[in-house]
C-alpha cells in the first residue's frame, strides 16, 4: 500500500472533473440491498433460512443468484428481479447512509467550480430516486447509470462520455471506485483512479489492480474550514 499515494485534498482539488462510483464509494447502501433481497426472496416463496450472504456491486442478477445459493430458470429469475426492483424503488433508503464527509465534500467541490459526475452500475430509476431523497441531486453535473437509454452502458463508456461532455482531458479527471472493475475502467480511458478502500471491494485485490491513488476516509479530502484551502 505504501507504494500507492494517498489521495489528498490538495491533489483532489487540482483536478477539473471528479467522477464517483455510488455504492461503496459515496453511499453505504448494503443495508437496503440486503433487506430488499431477503424481502423479495420471501415474497417469491423462498425459505429465508436457506438464503446466503450477497455481494454488493456486481449485476443484480448475479447478486440474486449468489443470495439464493442455487441456479434458477429464467422465468423464476425474472419474477425475482421484478419483485426486487418494485420493493427497492419504493424504499426510503433509510438503511443506506452517505459515508461520513460525502455531502460536505460534494458541496465543497461544487463551490470550487469542479465538474462532478457519477458513473454507477446501479439502475437509473433507483439511483435518481436515492440521490433525490438524500438531497444531493443538484450537486452532480452528470449521472450515468448502466441502463441509460434502454441499453447497456459500461463504465468505460460512461467515463468517455463524461470527458466529452465536460471537455476534460483524461489527465484532468479522476475516478473514485471501490471495485477492481472501476480501476480497470479508468485505466482503459486513461483517467487516473482512486481506490476507495473503505468500500465493499477486497483491499488486496484493489491494490493489485493498480490504482493511481488510494483513499481510506473520504472525509479527509475536505477543505480546511479555517482557510478554505486544500489540506
């Protein structure tokens, strides 16, 4: 870990465009995801005592299969997916707090004139509803989800589009994420990456993926309240 520098406020506020993943980077959303999985599985007739621990971050279909601990046919999966989405979209997300310092950091980045964007594998409807309830929608210039326009968007495509729309050179942007796929996506479009070590990813795997920077606590990146200069 010592060979990869820590992201600092001084470094962060030197970038023009800052892009964040969502789950495990800005928001500790595991509580609502796990609860919704259990509630939707029970509603579809599965025995709660047989359910397994689910990962946070992969595609929803993969998460549900891991949670069930068994293979199910397409019809059963579609039923479970529909129930999960219905319950998740009606949630108030009380079990999904923003990580400490996130709101303040976003506010300070916005006040500093930075472009702020999100690139997430979360669905558009759930993402937009959640950030509206968290009262942070206005802090983002762009929000990109995997299902924009009814087609699949990769993280690479999201980042490339963000660079184009903000007219930002890759070296003047930075991407925070807690998964090895986030680090790979940034590398594939030449955008420096920050591994969010406080998130859901395996730290050893994240370090092996070769991020440009690491962050152990997002609250450490805020500006000093005394002089409003990067710390």
